[in-house]
């Protein structure tokens, strides 16, 4: 009896899909076990044995290599996405910080401007109050001066030449003319006509009791002269320099 020739066949496991070779003496079917996963197989053998082709294994290797490359690509893409998202997050955070810092600086600037504005307004009000107080003090001082001037220099029948020093050159010329205190000048009548009431008598005691000086506007003051029920007013303009008061005009 002739012994059948031992043939080699290439089989692919239907479970793990890995190829392997088996030896057979030419049967139609053969039971075998996958050397990789242990799967039991029933293989129908062809009539002519298929030669073992070593090209199958490189194909599997190429597939595995492609799968490895695909995994590497996915990992690289994942890393790139993570880096991109991380960079974007850092950029957004930096922009947010800069915005917050700008908001803080703007708020600080607004608060400083408000504080400066309040200080300026307060300083302006203080200056206005100080100026008003100085004006009030000056008016009180001028009123005291005019009151004293009238009591000592006007409500008297003596020589007024001593008190001419309290008149400006313009006022002296207005009262006495170009040549004051000339031989033909009636100094007292000119003086009384300017500061007093020529139509009234000379009850100086009553005039002193009724004398009243009040400020008008700017440098003008009103002097009230009253005697025996008759009241007249004089308007007097003064000039104040370094605390010294001079009479500049009379109306």
C-alpha cells in the first residue's frame, strides 16, 4: 500500500484570524487546533495542496504596523488638541486678567478724579467763603471808619483840614477845587455841603444818635443823616489799600 505524501496547508483561524500551517496526508477534512487562541477547527482540505506563501505574515505585520501608526497619530492629535486647548485657556485667562486689571485701574482713576473733583469743589467753596468773609470784614471795618469819620470830622464846627488826609486827591479836588484852603475859600461850608445836609440845622448830638452806615455794592456805602424828623442820605465811595481807607467820591 502506497503511503500518502504529507502535505502542508495554510489555515486562518476563524476566531483570532491569525494564519498558521497544518500537515495532512491528503484527507478531505481534518480537525486541528489554533496554536494562538486554542480554537478547535474542522478544516475542509482542497484536492491540491496550497503551497505555503510566506507573504501572508508580512501582510499581517503591515496591518499591525498600520494600526500602530494609526494609534500614534491619534495620540499625537490628542496631544496637539490638549496643547491647543491649554494654550487657548491660558490666552483667555491672560485676557481676562488684563481686563480685570484695566477695570481696576479705570475704577481707581474714576475714584481719584471724583476725589480730586470733590477736593477742588471744597477748595473753591472755601476760597469763596474766605473771600466773602474778607469782604464782610472789610465792609465792617469801612463802616466803623465812616461812622468815626462822621462823628469826629463832620459833626463838628471846627477846622476840617486835619481830616483831609482821609480823602483821595480826586475827592479833595471835587470838594475844594484846584486850590483848597485858599483865602477866599469857606472851607467849613464846602466840607459840610459835601458830607452833611446844608438845608438842616446843626444839631450834631441828634445826628450822632441817628447816624447809620450800611454797605451798598462794590466800594459804595450809604450814610443816613437824620435830624428833627428830616432824613437825608449820602453815598460815599471808598478805596481800601493795605488796610487804609480813603474816601474817593461823595454823592
